[in-house]
C-alpha cells in the first residue's frame, strides 16, 4: 500500500490554529513551504499534548551537558506568529502521531497519520478504488526556535477556548452552563 507523504523539511510556517467558535472549534495543524500548504485536523487534546511534548524535548536538550545545539529557553520574538490560518483544505483527520529529534539537522520531527477506521462496514460501494490503497502522512521537520514558537502559540490557541466553571471545572458555554459540582 503506497503512502503519500506530505514532507516539509524547512517549512516557512508551521502553526496550530482553529476554525469556529469556542465549544465548536476545529483544530488544525497547518504547514506551508512556498505555495505548498497542508492542513490536518486534530483534537484539542492532541494539540495541547504536542505542544507540551515539544517543550519537554527542547528543555531536555538544554539540560544536556555538552549539547552543541543552541536551544532557546523562550520563543524568539522574530518567530512569533499570531496570524490566522491560511486557506484551510483538510487533508486528513489526525489519528496517531509521533514526535522525535533529529540531531543531524537539529530539528524537531513530527509525524502525523490519519485516523484509520478498522471497524468499517464492508460496503464496497463506499470505497473509492483510486484511493483505497493509498495512505497519507505528514512529516514536518522544524528547527528549535520554530519548535519553541510553535509550542507557545499552540498553548495559547488551546487556552483561548471556553472558560472553565470555578465550581465544577467543566467548560462554560456562551449561552449558559448547568453546574453539577463534584461530590465530596
């Protein structure tokens, strides 16, 4: 089964952004190099975990004795990206992801794979035979400064959702909230 790899070795832009209102937002990981743009849908929790793990990797690199990589402890101001997502055409919805470090290029490496539906009905009419044997993946390599900026922006985007109820901790919708405080 061939795999279509959307590979970005030195992207011009890599961000997480959303479309929709808090409570109904869709999260996207969007990568651009020149005119090539790929947007993949993610869950909010995937986005938050990705940011946390990237920061964790970068913080571990800072702490390595004799580490030859110049890893910033905070986001370099010139790499801050607060712009909206560019034109979004969803490539796939993310299932499994992996995160790594390539010491030869000093880059954080993200691999994202689409959700696979192993419980599909064997309805042959619903399968598009041209795409039936093709899978996709996104492969992004980003330098340490870009990775730090990516993690910071992602945490901000995740945190910009609905506020949490101070009593029960559940999200408060714009049209109200029925609170059920936790039992003690």
